[in-house]
């Protein structure tokens, strides 16, 4: 039975995707170096799906380790999540980001090619659109980067396009995620940030559960309806099913596609706070502070290409996102160590 390799397999998006793939009848193998995750996350996936996910501890930059994995398993495709993703950290440690994300992906692709495995789904990000002028954002919008993290994703988009152009046997889906939030409805797996969360939803959850006193809202003077930043939040289970659809698409279609995974609907920071506290009946104290450097006013997808190519669209709404995020947070106040 061919196996789908999930790099970064113990991470937030990969664990949710593993569930979708297992439920659709795929065999999966997870590979992770646990730089930002724990093996317990995959044990929880096993609990949800009734079977354990095989797991290899390895780094994607370790070519010899990847050689062993590809020799020992019948891998048919790779969903490549492994990467560092903290924007602030990337500005302080650019080399770590280029090494891990760019060099790591090049190593992975080299080993894949050697083993004739040429189907790849790649985790890109809406960050490649920089400060987009036109909303909603279509895939053909100009791309740019404002920090080393974004630059690493942009470089990889170019590298993968060059790779596919050099050898048409490659089938590559570049998925540009908007803002993944929420958790599996079981409450067993979810986002488990290290230290102080950078992103809005985990911060709101930690305030609601009492781990942090209040949320700092970064600016209320943007040119948006209520002055706070607007983003396209997408439920992580919708994002997960987008990967399944992308894999099924690649089985039918050669070439390279770059596709937005978003809902097409933006919500402001204040709307997110209100939804979280109204639906979950919990207080989320907040204070307006200065803008966060580098932030943009609004960012939301035109998700129509994903519907056209993959037959995929997001099904879950804001209620599901905040309810599921809260269930995970309440059941696991200290993440997988709870
Ligand atoms: P995550 O940190 O939870 O998952 C990434 C996983 O990759 C972690 O388990 C980490 O330990 C592993 N990893 C990192 N470097 C590795 C290496 N060299 N070798 C092996 N494993 C390694 O993050 P996530 O939110 O699940 O993100 C998955 C991917 O999606 C990342 O590439 C990220 O850049 C991208 N992405 C995430 C978001 C988001 O908001 N979460 C948005 C856009 C794109
Ligand atoms: C983040 C990433 C970006 C990635 C995108 C999609 C950062 C700096 N950027 O940006 O690279 O492409 O997710 O996953 O991590 N906010 C607050 N208070 C907080 C946290 C956030 O007010 O404590 C606001 C922000 O100003 C923004 C919104 O909430 O308006 C969402 O922020 P965040 O979750 O960090 O996502 P992005 O800004 O889209």
C-alpha cells in the first residue's frame, strides 16, 4: 500500500491533515524533528482514528536519514509541512530559517527525485502576497516578502516551479494558507505554541483560560470597518481537507498549481474577540495598543481556484472555529503536557 509522507508530521496542521488522510483510506508516515512539536500529538491522532500513525524522528536536512526513510517505505507522495514559521524569530535568525526551510526542502526534493517520488504538496502562505493591493487576493497577484520567513516561502515557490519546469514528471501543489485556527472537534489535538503566542487565536484562548491577563490589540486605526486588522481565518479541519483534495488532484493532473486555501471572508480582531467570548461565554479582556510593525490592514483570499481545481471549499464558520479552539484550550491548558 503506497504511503503518504507527512514532513513536520507532529505539527499543528499536519496532525489534522493526518486524520483526513487516514479517514480517506490513505496510509501515512510522519517525519518530524520535534523542534516545535511533541510525539504525543500523533498518539492523540491514533486515539482519534483508532490506529497509530508510524513516526520517524528525523530532520529534513539530514539526507542520509531521508535516504533510509525512502528506501524502507513505499512512499508515493509527500505533504511537506516541516518548517520554521515565527516571523519575529526569522528576522533575528535569518540563517536558521533559510537553512531549515530552504535547504531542508532542497534536500527533501533531491531525495524524492532519487527515489522517483515526484508528487509534492507544499505548505506555502498568504505571506507571499506581501502587502497586497487588491482584495480578495487571487493567486496571480504580485508576490513579495517582508521578512526572512516570508522570503523563505517565496524562494521555495520559485525553486519548486524551476524543479517542475526541469522535469515535467513532478506534480506539485503549492498551497497558500491564510490564517489557520481552531482544532479537531474532539478537543484532543490543536495548536500548541511554545511560549508567548504570536498569533491572535491562541493568544485569545490563553487569555480566556486565564494564562494571560489580557490581549493586546495591535492598532485600531487601520482603514477597516472597525479600525482593527482583518484576516481570513480558516478552520484547520477545512485546511486539512484541502490537502486531501490537493493530493487527489495531483493523482489526476500533471504540472504545478499554486492555490489559495482560505474562506474568502475576513474578520477583524474585534469581531474575533466578540465571537470567542459570545459563543464560548467567557471573558476576553483586551486593550488597544500600537500597531505591530510589519502588519497589514487586511488580507483575505479569493478561494475560487481551489473550488474550480480541487472541488474544495471551506465548510466551517466562525462559530466552529472559536468553539473548537476553546474546547482544545480548556481540555489541554498546558498543551500536550496536560
Ligand atoms: P508547526 O510548527 O506546528 O509544524 C511544523 C512541524 O515541522 C513541527 O512539528 C516541527 O517540529 C517540524 N519541523 C520543523 N523543522 C523541521 C525539520 N528541519 N525537520 C523535521 N521536522 C521539522 O507549524 P504548522 O502551523 O503546522 O505549519 C506547518 C507548515 O505550514 C509550515 O511550513 C508553516 O510555515 C506553514 N504555514 C503555517 C501557517 C500557520 O499559521 N500555522 C500559515 C501559513 C503557512
Ligand atoms: C501571521 C504571520 C504571517 C502568516 C499569517 C498566516 C506573524 C507576524 N505573521 O500573520 O506570516 O502568513 O499569520 O498564517 O506571525 N493581533 C493582535 N494581537 C495579538 C496577535 C495578533 O491584535 O496578540 C492581530 C494582528 O495585528 C492581526 C490579526 O490579529 O491584525 C491576526 O494576527 P496573526 O494571527 O498574527 O496573523 P497575521 O497577522 O495574518
